[in-house]
C-alpha cells in the first residue's frame, strides 16, 4: 500500500521524504518553519504501512512535546493511521498517579499489529526508579526502554541540539537508547550553536559508529581531527 500524506507537502518536503523515507538514519537540519515535523510524521506513516515499524519514540523539549500530540500528529498523520494508533504523552508530574500508571501499562501493552507512539520531553527520559522503589511505578527511562526493546521503532529527537554535549548524562542516555531503534531521525534548525563540535553527539545518535569509520574513536579524537588550534601569545 502506497503512503498518501494527509496534508500536501511542499516541494522540499516531498523530495526529502522520497530520498530518505527508507533510510535507517537521517538528520533534518532545516530552518524553522520548513516543516521538519511533517517530514518525520510522513516517514512514520510510510514505514508503518510497509510494516517496518510498529513503535515510535519522539523526544522533544518540554514545551514542545505536547505540540506533537496536540497539533502535529492530528494535522499531518492520515486519519486512518492515527485512529488505529495508540498515542501516549509522557507527563512526569502525573507519573506517580495510579490512573496514570494504569494508562501507561495499557499503552505499553498495545498489540503488535497496532502502532504505539510515545512522546516525551528530552529530560523525561532521565527519570528513573530509585533503588528499592516500589515495583510497578514506571519512570520515563523504563517506558522508553520498554517500547524500544519490544517493538520495531523509529526514534526521533526534535531540537537535537539539546544533546550537543557528549559528556552530559542526558546525551549519553539518548545515544544509548537510539541503538535499540531500527530507524532514527534528528531535527533542528541550529545544529551548531556554540561550536562545530556540537554535531559530534547528534550524528553519533543517528549512527553510533559514524566517527569511528574515519578514525575518531572518541570526542577528543574528533576534536583533534577537526579542530584548528591557535597558540596564544605568552602575555595574552
């Protein structure tokens, strides 16, 4: 079955989708307002119809995550796919509630012949159960892991510049989580905000061994290969 977008794409959106829809990994480094979310949603629809995925994990900044479930998915995902899918928006503030945990358990038990879409903030994946905590009280890290390890998934990081620091625990966890996804996407209009080195962890999320292929086994090696160093005068 051929995928038909719900909303008519702009020329650049259609071209990008056609070139990248079956790729395991792709970076959408596009300016604000160019419709990056729609391209990801159309990719999800295509892969779902081809039965290549049955799960999706979308990470976005806290203020942006609700837009995915409230605006982007309803606007751009074809109605027949969305109506047959189970969509869950993670809310850390409600995660300790019994009803919330029951709803989460039902979502994670979505039959494999249906599409399960989990949307959470980039910070939410850092929440985890403390040692000795009550079993059954699932946190964000566990929910994402459950979906990624039990289903064939596309994982997307919206505003991926948020994982530009390779030393940050958040970056390390998201990169590690991405290894479980069959398809990975990142999207941002500002991939480089502080230095060119910002791209190192973002592309590592997409392809864990991308830098090793050119001899950079660590961030320090990456800096050595691509950095230009200038010695300051003694009295500078």
